[in-house]
C-alpha cells in the first residue's frame, strides 16, 4: 500500500511539471518578430506627408534587406556545404563580406534618409532608438 501512495505522488508531480512546462512554452516568451512597417513612424511621432514618405522608405528598405538577408543565408549554406572538402572558399567569403557591407551601407542610408524627415527632437529620438538596437545586438539573444 505505501508504494501505491508513492507512485501516485510521483505521477501527480510529473503531471504538474508537464502542465507547467506546457504553460511556460505556450505563454512564457513571445518570440522574435520583425518590426512592422510604421512602428518607427509611431515611435518617432512623425505626422502628415512626412509619415507617408517615411513609410514608403521603410517598406522599400525592408524588401531590399530581406532580399540581401536571403542572399546571406544562401551564401552561408554554400560556405558550410564545403566543410571537409578542402575546397577554396575565399570567393564565397568575399561575397559574404561584400553582401554584409551592402546591408550595412543600406541600413545607414535608410536611417540617414529617415532623419531628413525628422525635426531636432525626433532626430534625437531616432539616435536613441539606433543606440538601443546596438545595445541589444551586443547583448546577443536572451538566455532562457
């Protein structure tokens, strides 16, 4: 009889742990979602015709950046497919570096263009947003 009671306690504890884990995974962390077009406009408080211009810049930037990120993934897949083959990968590495430089240049140009539609206070806020993004990039992914 005492063993049966022990088994029931162990089973109940396992059920509670499993339910707790399910709840954690379903509600614990929202995951990473890219910013929606217009989030930057709202955060900076850009209004009127400038908002439409910035929205167009933002949409165009995201389309171009997605294309460059896809190229980056393809280049990296190609690079790592060469593991263990003694192949010369310097050309692939050069393409990866050139693609990365293009992404950085495009991102700088995007934020510089946006700043043209901002007043002084909004430009300061834009710099704070960019600085915050740099801080998040340096920290890396959140530990679970």
